């Protein structure tokens, strides 16, 4: 996650983007709200922010037919990855709040915690492992530890290098101040956004510099990731009545052929009006499906269905579906 600071620092993406923004559709504006005739409905954040199905049949199956969304290996791994980044952030924060300049060594302190950070993430989600369907192979489960440790190592390296660089430029550095100015992440914000149709809180993975709403994604790139950024930006705007112009999908790729995480799919976006209009149309379509109780059917092209879709076995695994 601190990779975002590194990227921003190298390219000044946010300050460059700021000059181009002129957004009219805001989450506190009724033009973006769920249509009045559908406003008795609400959906949990994951159903609003994620749209893996081209026809939104997943919404019909879960919220009209009442089918339980199976818990996949991808979702389990995604939860662990989110937890790892949040723990790395809090570990770094602890290094600067308790450390003195004389013995400051963020790299070693985070690396020493690496095993316990991974174990804690697994412990937090130990109950989820048994619920995964289909059950993952032992090879997948046993390689997970090393993959998660690789993420900690990479973030420890970037964060300590950036901190050391900032410290080196100042005669009497205040460690805590440098960290909070430079790694300005909020990782536990939640927003009430009833007009946006959220049931319960909307909780993006992080908000960066109070300017960028961010979500951590892993696995293959999905077209709907753009929608996730907009959903959380509109929720932020409804709750805070402050503008949120930028989004980032921090994409975490773990590839067997490399020992360094792949972040080349990570994207900063200006959350402009055309993107907001596309998102609102999709969200309204989901609410119409529930309201009308009509099965939207399968996509005509069977390849449009991702085999990792939670409902793949229901829709494509049965010839009579
Ligand atoms: S299997 Fe295909 S039709 Fe069914 S919910 Fe998934 S993407 Fe949609």
C-alpha cells in the first residue's frame, strides 16, 4: 500500500490530475441517489461496489432467489492481503512513534515482525478457510505463507527507503511527523451512504491524503474495478459532503515467476462525470433487477463468465441452469 506513496512521489500523479478536474455529479447531490421508487431497497457494500457479472445475474441469484454467495479462494486470499497491508502500516506507525532517531531502523523492525504479521492475518480469517468452495489444493495453501511474506518484504523495503530518504534531508527530523505527512493513509474510515443505496457502512480499504479513495485488489484485472472506486467516492461525498475526485486501485499481483509483487496494473483515476454516470446506471440496474424480480439471464457469450465467479457452478456448471 505504501507503494502508492512511492508512485505518487515519483510521478506526482495527483497534483498533475488536480488541474483537470471539473466534476458536477457528487454523492451529496440527489442526481446521484438511488431512484425514489427504488429507494426502499439497499445492498451491502460488496454487492454495490463489485460487478463481476455482465448481466448482474449474481445480484438476482443472491438477493431475489436467496442463494448464498459461495466463498472462494480468491476472496479469502484478498481478505488476507488487505489485512497484511493494514498491519504493515500500523507496524511502521509504531516504529516511528516508539523509535528514537539514534536507533531508528524501520527495515529490520518490520522484517522481524514479518512472520507474526502473516500469522495474525491467517488467524483473523481462520474460520473462513473451511468455508471456501471448492476447497483449495494443499499446494495453494502451502505457498500462501511465502507469498504474503513477499508482500511484507517489498513494503518494508519501500517504506524504510522513503523514510530514510526524508530523514536524511532534515537536520532535526521528527519521525512521527515525517511518517504522517508522507504516508498519509486512513485505513479504517467508514461512511454512511443511505441515499447511495448502501446497507450498512461503506468501508474503502484506504483513503490517501484525504484526496484519493483506494481499494486493494488481487487476481486478474476486472473491468468493474472502476465502479468500485466511484461507489466509495460517492459514499465518501454523501457522508462527509466533501469532494472526492480521485481513486486508486492498488493491484497486487503474485506471480510464480517473480519474487517481487507485481503492481504494474495499479491505476490512479480521475473520477469524472462520465465514469460516475456509467456507475450510477449499473447501480440502478441492480436495484431494478431486485425490484422487478426478473432473471436477467446469462451473457450470450459463455466466455464472459469468469470461472472464478462465485456462481459459476450454478450458472455454467449445470446444463439445465
Ligand atoms: S456465472 Fe456468469 S451469469 Fe452466472 S453470475 Fe457469474 S458471470 Fe453472471
